[in-house]
C-alpha cells in the first residue's frame, strides 16, 4: 500500500510542478492595471439531468491584473468573488480574463481548489466550509493552484466595468 501511495504522490507532485504560469505562457504583470466591476454580474443557465436552473454571480469590486499572455490579461477579483447556486451555494476565488481583441469574449475563471460550500447562519452571515470535507479536496486540485475553469461571459459585462 505504501508503494502505491508513493507512486500517486510522486505523479501528482510532478504534474503540479509542470503546470506553472511560465509553462503555460503567462507573464506576471506589475499589478498596476485594475478595473472596478460596478455591480454584481449575474448569469442564469438551465441544464443537466434533471434540468435545473443555475445562478452564477461575480461579485462587484476591484479586479487587479496578475498575468497576461498573447491573447489578453487575467484580473484576479476580491476573495471568493464567484458564487454559484443550483441546489446548494458554492463560492470560489475568481477573476476575469479580458482579451486584447475587442471581438473576443470576456471570460470568468475560478479555481476549483478554492471552492467552498456557503451556508447562512442564524445571524444572516455567510459561513464557508470545504466542499470535500475537513482538509480534503481531490488530490490534483489541492496540489495545483493553477488549474482554473473558464466560462465565457455575456458581452453585457463590458457595461459594468470601469477602468
């Protein structure tokens, strides 16, 4: 059993080390380029089996440039700026990708290794808990902070951004 765990951890460690911003063609910015998302941006989607309505919210606030590549700039948002609701609420660290080309779509990206379940307590404040239980996330997500999930955004988000 120990031999198998070593192989799993070795493979996961090699995978995590190879997936760095530099290896993905990203260059760190000076963090001076910012924008303000003036109001929460909400999208709705119906899908899955059975069909369920999902509400996604990107929190208003200051977004700061962190990386850029040949296609655009990645702006990290305030802590836990993405919230999704289907059956339960979950939240995660997120950001918005703004392409250099005016013809391309803006994209939301969020980090699965930061996902938390959101619950309201009696006082009305939100509390967050690990989705995968105490201290647990899928191994590769816990080891690789650079894995992000992207979602194309409706062009109306451009109206809510102030540079």
